[in-house]
């Protein structure tokens, strides 16, 4: 069988590295990956991965790479603003919006190339309930607003050019490649340092999923029989959990001894109170559903980043009683 050739942006990010894990799994359909990086990296060598140094803001260089590689798919997972320090709104627009639109236009010059854009659940307007793909994209969260703008403009560009477009909107996730600055990473850091963790109110309702489940959902889009010019998929656990309950369950399941000081930090500007995805479309049409407990993914993160933490290994299946 001919290998599907996928050009992956953001290969050094937490989601990008998880996608590489999924693509290189022996059980996955044959996939050849062209992984774009911005410079030196510690990504593992593999016979099916070709690493290419390319700054997406360099339009000429990006065009040269696309013309040479001629991928079947571009999976655009590169993003700015997920982790501190927070960039300016101008920088968010330049990378998350302008670079994404330009890459979609450049992909149009590659015969038969399809485009998958990794958007975000943060792009939605808070509805106080699980969000559907048809819900409006409208948020005052800076990062979320940049993703919403790119999401909407890419749809407009696809309609105008009559070119297929796939958009995935992941909700919160964690896994072994999570970087410093994330909530779960911070929890493990506090456990290692035996320091209290200063937090917001913790009343925000969130939908946390395993990063590997999100990556598998994205990979399933590449072989899905397309029915519409623009296809949009929510990817998340669908579980509605206040952050207080989420961290309490993780601490109990993994035997983490951390003092959680709730209400000691202000909420970030534009932070939604309720951010949960209705992922029934992905279940019905992609045949995708979460398969892993969050606690198992956090255990993998601890084993990789904090190996001296001796944590009990939780059950990995999604339907286990723990997270």
C-alpha cells in the first residue's frame, strides 16, 4: 500500500509530539511524516520521519518545502500562545491567523493536498453547556480569539477556493509530552517540590482528555471518507468536571501530596466558566471515542518528566472508576 504523506507543523509541541507517536505506531496505517521544526530538536529518528527545518513565517522557505515534499495532507498543529509567557495580541494574530491562512493558500498549489487545521475549544462562545460544532465562535480570551479568527477565515477561504478543509477543535488535554506552564504539569511540579499550588477559584468546568486520544482523533480524519467540503470535529472527553474536583481526583488516584490553595489567583482575562465539548459527531461519523483515563496519561507524564516520583500506575481504560 502506498504510504500517505503527511506534513506536520508544530512537531516539537506537546500535541505535535503526540501525533508523531500515533503516526509511528506500527498499528497505524502506513504514514510517512515530514515534520517541520524551527531549529535544533530532540525528536527521535525514525525511518518514516523526515525532519525539515522551516520557519513558517518565512514564506519563501515554506513554499520551497511544500513544492519539494508534495504532501497528501498538511496537518497544521503549530501554534503560538498556549504556554507562558503570553505573547501580544499582535503576535497572536500574526502567527495563529496570518501564517495559517498563508499556509492554506500555499497548500492549494500542491496537487491533491488536503489541509487539517488544529483549532481549539477555546474558540467557542461560552454556552454554559457542552459545545457543538455549530455553536458560534466568539470569545474574549486572547488566544481563543486568535484561533476563532483563523478558524472562521480558513472556512471562508475554503468556500471561496472550493477546496476541502478539515478543522478539529480539541478541548483540554494532557499527556507525556506536556510542557511547563500547563495546569497538570504544575501539579506534578508542586508534588516534586513539596510546595503549595496557588490556583484560581477552581469553579471553572472543564473537559480534560488524554493527548493520545486527541491525536488519534486527528489521525482518523486523514482516512475518513469526506462528505462535505468543510468538516469540523470536536475532540474531548465530554466529561464536565470543575477544576477543583479534577485536581482532587488526580491527587487521590496518583497519591500526590499537594496543598491546593484555591481562590488565590485571579481568573485570566476572558477565561470561560464552562468549556466542555459535545463530541457526539466524532463518535458517530469518525468512530472515535476516548480510550484512556486522564490519570493514566498524567502518570505517563510523571514517568517521563519526573521519574523520581513514585506514583501508583492507574488503570488505563477510559471506563475505569478513576479519571
